[in-house]
C-alpha cells in the first residue's frame, strides 16, 4: 500500500491541538461510549467524536476513521497492539482526533484521492475510486461517495458472509444527514445535495446488508433508509433550484426612477433627495471615487450625506471608510449589525477583510425615519445572514425595498433565496423571517445587490411566504430530528470573543456560548483543549441551559509565562443532550512578544 499522497486539512487541523489525556472524556464516564464493542466477528465500534470502526486481524488492525484522542487506551482491552492503517472517509476534524498519535506509533493513513490538499501534511496514500485494498483476510473496496464533502469515500467490506458499507457522513439512520453546512462546498450553491443523491444511488446498487455510519446507530435496513434520504434530498433540491433570472443584464448606473439609482456591477444603490443629497445603501470597494464622480455628473448629486450598510460582507462595506471621510457622510448601522462592524474580532466571520465601522446613528428593527423628504423603514432580512437588514422607502410615488444579498427574482418572476449556512443563518428566522419582512414591506419594486430590480405584487409576496415555509420544512426534514438547528447553523457553539490578544503570564476570560434552540433544557459537559502555550483554570465543566436560550459559560485562559508568541487555537469537546461534538468551537488566542 505504499504510494505517498497528501491530504488537505487533515493533519493541519490536528497539528493545532496537542492535548493532554485528562482534558477529554475518559473511559467509564459514559457507559455507552466506554470502549470498543464487537458488532460483527472481528469488527468493532468505538463511539466518540465519531463512530470509529476497527477491522481486526490477530493483534493488529485497520481503523475506519480515528475520531478519538483515547484510541490507544481503548485498543488495549481488546488485545490490539498495532494499527497498520487508518482509512479516513473524509477530512473533518471529528474523524481524525486520534490520527496524529497513531501515526507517531507507526500507523499509515489513507483517504480518498479527491480530498485535494492545500498543503502536504503527510498522508501516506490517496485512494482512487474502485481500488481494492487487501489486508490479511480483508478485501476493502473504495467507493467515491461525495456529498458530505467533495472527496468523501465509503468502504465496502465482506464480513461473516454479508456485504457491509462504512459510509462516513453520507447518511445517518432514519434517512437523514448529519448536517447541511458541510455539503455547501460552493458558495450559495448546493453541490452536496446533488452529489449525495448520486452517491446513495451508487450504494443502493451495491446493496450492502448493513451500513455503518460515522454518527448514530448502525443502519440495519440500508435500502429503506436510502429511499427516505433520496426523497428528502430531492425535495430540498427542488426547492433550492433557483433558476434565477441572472445577475445584472448590464453594467453601470440604472435610473430606476427619478431619484433611485442602482449601480449595476457594484452592490450600491442611491436615493437622491430633491436638494441633491444622497443616501447610499451599501458601499463596497468597487464603488470608487471615480464612480461617485460619474454618478454626481449624471444625476445631479451634490454629496453623499448618509451611508447605510446592509451587512458585514466586504463587498458591501469596504468602500465606506474612505467615502464617509471624503464626503463627510454619516454612517447609520442597524442595531443587530453594530457589534459585527465595530468589534468584528468578537466573531468568526466569512467574507470580511478587516474593515471596522463606527456608527453615527443606530437603527432599530421596524424603525421608521424621514430623510430627504422620503419615508423609510428598517426590516430584518436574515436570509443571507442573521445580521442583514432590508430597507423600505417611498420615492417618486413608488415603494422600493432594498434587499441586499440572498434574494432575487427567478425566471418565472417569483422571489427566491439562496442560502449559505456558514454566513450564520437559522431555521428559526432565515427564510421565514425574510419572507415575512418582504410581505410587510409591501414593495412595488425590489432592488437586490447583485441582480436587476424587479416588480412585485401581492401574489408574488404570498407565493414567496409559502415557498419559504415549505423550503424550511424541507431543510429541517433532512436533518436529524430533535436538534435540526445544530445541523444547519455551524455557529450554535462559539467562543466569544472569537479572537483575543494576551501577554505571556496573563489571564483573560472568554465566554463559551451555547445556543439551545430546543423546547427543553439541555445539560452536558465541556472539555476544553488548547496547545501547550495556553492553560485553562478549569478544563472540564458541566452546564445546564434553559430551553430557547443562548448561554455564555465563563472560561478563564492563561498564557504560560514562556509561551511562544503567535496565534494559538483553543477548542472544546462538547457533550450536548447526549450527542458528542469533538473539538467543535474554536477561538484564536494571539500571544504578543
């Protein structure tokens, strides 16, 4: 099996988290996760951050995934002295917590060849589709099954006269998926849904008698659960197939009405008062001083008086500081967006390039205000992210609604939305709140940030509300019942602030925020982890969170007196309502010289 190959983030991730054995769940703390259990002759399962499967031959073994940092101690009671290979189904952290330690003891590692590397962290073998690995009495067939990740694989093995499939995170029992956000490899698109349908069809044709997933119980009726999952995937696929009318049909300024200008090619829109002052909604770096000069010349604009950002993505805010200074403009910020712009280091964010903004005025949800002789209203528009606002205004006898990102018209003239979980969205608000705000704004013309404006009417707005409800139902129906929000919002558990600076020998407090969206209280345990440069006053904690609350748990960290300067990562194993999430949240601790 020698053929050196390199894997993407597998060991890059592992390298950040050398941890002591007493910082993670110990044997005996949870009887259901006590150690390896034999599920078939010479095939074992250990339940930890993921299900780890062991194929045994004498006193040696092959592992399918290695999501536990207590693997070495778990192998001893079943008489396994040596792990020859670790076959990973995919590269996620919860699959490989124990990989580095086992590599140090001589194990070699392999993964599907399609998990393209960013660097060369030292995986020993990339496995092509269809390859058969022969190890002692086992023949292990590699099956490309993208879906959960672009390069996920499953492994097909014959055991005790029946074919079994180690399926990674392709499916969990009952015909659900572990989460949706991992399946969104392409921004605002859903390639994981399409690929999962193809992958489960492939597995169905191979007709395994058992499927052994990375999370949850063994799947004893694979065909039934595959049918259920395919139906759910296709239902969501149909709802999220946008068939949008397209981005701008032209570039440059479009005078939508006498006093409303859309800048096609940037994200900006201008509302011009009768006196020539302008309110600018969004301003990325592409809205340059030259572009503003062109707008002034064409539309009689004297200067920009107010700038309102819709959300914190760079293409909506990066041009604001320079323009606000040159024009003497005030920056008005919606209340739920304020902290993300004034103190962005408090959060893990996407599409942000270090721009900070201070508010001259705070806008509240539902607020009505007058400016330039026009009547405005602020709406919560969280389809693109929880902190996004929409802006309604009556101008030139027409009611406009500036929707920013995530929503546009499809080819049939109906409003549709794209979603991307890593922006930070929720099934509780997301589509449904966006549709409700759109309905209440009651606009004649919608102006999105990245496509042409379009007219709406009552039927359009009602149809969008119905679509939003059905699409949300399709999303939650695909995810494991009970805690579907955990499979949709990757930020349900975060460190706050997410990024801090600390001096050697200094102590600071951060909060570990856990969001319980269930209608019942949740209890669990936390095991904090870090590099050797950071220590915790208390490494293990119990918690209890009331239903429907986002609770902050204090965490005291300290940099060692002789800690290496640089940025270090802290993380935690989280037990949440009997589910276990290995090294789930992460915070960045920068130790100064």
